[in-house]
C-alpha cells in the first residue's frame, strides 16, 4: 500500500469518526428537563386541544380524559414529567410508551384519538 493510499484512508477514517460524533451529539434524543426551563405540553383529543400545561409549574397529580366512545386515559404528572398511566384501550401502547421525552415522539392512544406532545410556551390551562 502506498503512502498516498494510507493518508487517504486515514483522512476518510477521521472524517467518519468526526461525523459520527457530531451525529450522536446533535441528533441524540436528550429529552426535556422541567427543572431547568418551562416545558409546555398539550393534551389533544380528536384534534382539539384539551389542555396546555407547563410541567415546571404543575404539582404531581393524575387526571382522566374521557373519549367520546366512553373509553378513558388516566394522565399522570410526576416530577415535571407526563405520561398515560392507565387506559382501557385494548393494546395499552400509550401506557407502555412511558413518559413524554422527545419532541418527535409524542405519546399517542389511537383508539381514543389522544395525543400528548410538547408545544411552544404560553396559553392557559
């Protein structure tokens, strides 16, 4: 192997390593921390915003959202985080999802048309 090929391979390896580090740094889901800033979420059902909450200001509590078909989702706020803690949907995917952590991955309950997602600040409860 010639000296030029070795230099080229080394340069490609360095570029790959740098791009890998930058990709992990900028695209990794770090989530949001309610203790550091205002973190606003929306609870939406059937494309209507039911409530908009600032998790940094909310006390620990659980409330129920009832679907038009009679089903329900129990939503829990705890230590600045929000999740669906119980539901009567058949697959319980919304409960298994756990706490809302990422902008691009909301908590969704398809049978009850419920979405919990991050949103921009402001608005009333």
